């Protein structure tokens, strides 16, 4: 037996294992050393001590021996496996109950198949500090030294049971028969092992479970209880599992290719969308109505748009890499630097209008007002600031013009004598000029916000309530027509009323009334003057009518008196007649004066345009003036130049009155001729 063992042992390639694998109790691989095996699918099962492994990469069959091992307090008990390649038709086996494995890390024992006690015995000779920590994190690092110490004195071809049975059947006296039996047995086993080798070659070539593979495995499994049968079974199981795995891998490969194709299409679509968005963003940046500057962390301009070039007058190439402060007038640069320092400590967006009275510096050296907005932006792990700039020179000019216009309008409102109030759609007073405050008796602050009807138009002239729905001012608020009233009654703050004339003009916005402007004036005195004028006109008309009615009989009296004076009268009668004529003439003069005055006041005094005889007019004047002239012994003479025509065009009555007044006054104030 000893010789047989020795003979069989020296037939192997070597006595070294091809691979060493150490796993913890959870199956996690801690250490992997040896040839390039596909060990991702090797299970080291705690309940088994040995087995077989067919490497699908190179088609080699390996014998696996498993032994428990203590991995330190951190990992506890684990397993280590030794992998021996099956070659030259021989199977190597190690007696696992006599295998000792010890792992040293940098000279310290960190694992032992002898258990925790064996590990602690090995650490007794170490210094106290190194002996206290024997756990290893099992991560291979550069510069570390791992020493594997393996002891196994027995290497056998088959299990001890098979070997004992074979040796006990050999009589010493019949050695030749024994050698023949052993030879035949070895020939059969060699045939089976050859079938195993062909099966491995078949599977390595075909990578499928073929009929030839099944044939070879059936030949190898002629005996169902030995290790060759187990190897054949392991090969069959491994082949089926490998084919299944390959099919699954093929399925996963196709699925993965589909996913890759789908993801590639999605990525292409995403890239196209990103390109479109980038083009859209660039278009927005370039076509923005405001000047846009992209500033880096040190205040340097890295990008500008077309409007920024137009605003500052620099070409784009010149503006790139300029400092922003170079576009700011010198007096404001310190203010800008202070603002930038403040913004760096608190990078929050600032809207337009929040930075007041800022100015820009044009390429030609001129300054102009700007409105600025800033916003932080982060790109490619770098911090930037987007500065939006608008040239507000035109807006400033427009604002100044509006201020001037508002000032002029305010002067007009303050200077106008009529009251002006603005009303919203609900009738609230929105503004009032000084004249409105003076007429109504409230200050502008007291008027604004109040409902005009409730404040100034709440009652009729007799004091009875004036409903709001009947008020023409209030009902006109939602109408787009102009309302005018010649006379209406408003009320002052002291409770007195006054007559007013007003015009309500709607404020039309987007085709709808948004309130109205009410212009009113106090016409109390005007109405009183109109009434007095009407009364005076009535009086004048009455006097004119009465004067006309009185003059007719007076002319009759004067005519009859003149006729009686031509008759034979005694001196007393003639004197009485003269007095009657004088009184009648005097009364007629008074009546004529009243009639003319009343006609003037009544606006009815007119001049005729007729042809008349001047001699007849002078004769009438002579008859009336001569009577009074005789009383004072005066002579009345008429001197008419020859150049004056006899017939004239005009009003003979008015000429007669004028000449009569002149002649009467001349007689009255002349003592002698």
C-alpha cells in the first residue's frame, strides 16, 4: 500500500494547490489567491467538506476541499477552500481532517483552521500591543505581506474506504491475479476518466448539452457510488446550469442590447432637445431687449449680447474680459465696488428699480442713466452674475416731461376758478383742486376718499333727502356720455346750500367709463344778477309802455291848447292857457325822457333810416322853443348854411329831440340874447 501510494503520488504535475478562497459565514469573499478561476459562482457551503468545480472559462475541472477557519472576533467562523486541478487522469484528494491552515498578516496571525484557541496560542509570543488586535479588515493593500501556512501530510487517490477494500482482497500468494484485477479495474476507471475528459472537451467546444456529452457522461457514470460518478454528475449539473446561465445571459444580452438601443435613441432625442434648448437660450440671450452681461467671480465680463454692444458702443471682442467697473463712470465706481462686496456676501436677485440713480459709461466717454437688475447663476461649479442693463435716457426725458406737464396741470388746476373733482366708478373723490375746497368748505384731504353725493349732493333745495340712485352725478359714473346741468343745488360743509352749474365728463379707458371729472361753479350771485336784470327789464318795459300811453293824450292836450291860444281870449284866459301849454310841454318833455330811458334799459331804443324834410323838423323845434323864449324876451333864430341839404336820411324824431333839448337848455340858461 505504501508503495502504491508513493507510485500514484509522483504521477501528478505537482503537489501544490491551484487556488485558495476564504469566505466568511455569510458567503462574502475575503481572500482570493491563485490561478485565474471564474470564482464568482463558487459556493463554499458550510455543510459540505468537498466537491467539484468546472471552470466554464477554460473547461478545467477542479477538486474543492473545504475546511472551517477562525477569522478573528470581527468575522468569526468562516470557510476556506483549496482548489486542485484534475489532470493526467488522476484525482488528488487531501484528508481534510489533517489539514492545518494559518494566515499571517505582516507577521501577525489573523486566521487559523485550529479555531480561536490556536490563534491565541500563536499570538502569545507577540508584544501586548500587537496581540490585543488580531482582526484583519481583509482588504488587500500595497506593501502588505500575507503568508499562507498550509500543512497536509496525506495525499490519496481515492477515499480511504475504497483503498482499504481493494487492499484487503489481495492474497499475498496470488500477486499476479491481484495485479491483473487492479489493472483491469484501472483500465475501466481510465476509460471512464477518459470519457469524463471527452465530456469536458465536448462541453468546452459546444457550450451546449449535446447528445455526445450525454453519452460521455453516461459512460463515466457506470458506477454510481464512486467519485468518478460524482464528477460526471457534477459535470452534468454544471453543464445544465451553465447552459441555463448562458441562455439567461443571452436573454439578458438581447434585453440589454434593446435597452442600450432604446437608451441610445432616448439619449439622441435628449441631446437634440438639449441642443434645441441651448439654441433657444442663446437666441433669447442675443435677442433680449435689455443689455445682458455675464460676469465671473472677479467682476470680469465673459459674455455680452447684441443690445449690450449697442448700449455701451463697444464691439463684442473689446467688451470680453473687461472689468464691469470700466463701464461705470469714475464717481460711481467706489459705490459699485461696495455693492459688489455686499452682493458677494448675500447673492440674492436684485430687480430693476432697486438700484437707483446708476449711470453707464459709453465708449465715446458720455454718461447715460441705466436701470440695472442682477441675478446669481452657477454653471460648471463656477459662480457667475447675470447683469441686465436698460438705457433709460428716453424714459428719464419722458419722466421729466411728465413732471413738467403735471406741474403745469397742477398750476392750471390751482389757478382755475371752477371747482374740479375726480370721481371713481363708485363715486369716491380721488382728487380736488383748491377751488373745489374753497367752494365746498372742505380741505382736499377731507374730500378725498369720500362719496361726493353723500357729502355734497345729499338733499334737495328744500332739505328733503336726495336718493343716490336719482342723483345725476352718481348715475352718470358708468356711462360714457357727458352730462351738463345749468342749475343744481350742492351743499357746503357748514350745511348751507348754493346754486351750481356743473359738467360731468367720463374718464374712458378701454371703451369703458372708469369714473368722471366733475367741473362745477357757484352761480348764486350770477343767478341773483340775472333775476335783478330780469326785474329791471320788466320795469323798463313797463315804463316804456306807460310813457307811450301817456304821451298820446298829452299831445292832444298840447294841440288843443295851441288851437285855443289862436282864438280870441281875454287876458286872464290867455294867461291860463299859456300856463296850461307850458305845463303840458314840460310834462311832455319828462315823458319823452322817461320813454327814452326805458327804451335804453329795455334794449328797444332804435334809430330809423327814412327820408325827412329838415325844415319841418326845425319848424317844430321853433314852435316849442319860441314859446319859452318869448317868456324871457328872447328871440330864436335858425341859421342853416346853404350847403346843408333840405332832405336828409335818418331818424327825424331823434333829431328833433336832440335839437329841442339843446334849444330848451339854451333858453333856460340864457338871460339875454
